[in-house]
C-alpha cells in the first residue's frame, strides 16, 4: 500500500493575479451572455403565454424595445 502524501498536491508556482483576473473577466462575460440568452427565452415564453396582440401593438412594442436598447 503506497504511503499517503504529507504535503498538498498543489502546484508550487507563483500566483498569477493577471491570469486570474483574465479568467474572472472571461467567466463574467460568459455569465452575461448566458443571462441575456435566458432573458430572451423568458421573453419568448411570456409572448407565447400573453394574449394575441394586434399588428400595431406588436410593432409599437418592437419600436419601444429598439429605442430602449439604444439601437
């Protein structure tokens, strides 16, 4: 039976704060994209469950959404 290690099995490399910051930034960006996609899914579900609108109401809602998005 092999002996149990007495020291942690972690790397003895120097900390890399810049690399950690980049990893954190990438994780945050990925979470933002997921959150936006989830928001669009909720909006699609809400549209399906809400009563049917007239074409004018639908167009007005799209125009408001475009203006709110800064497009």
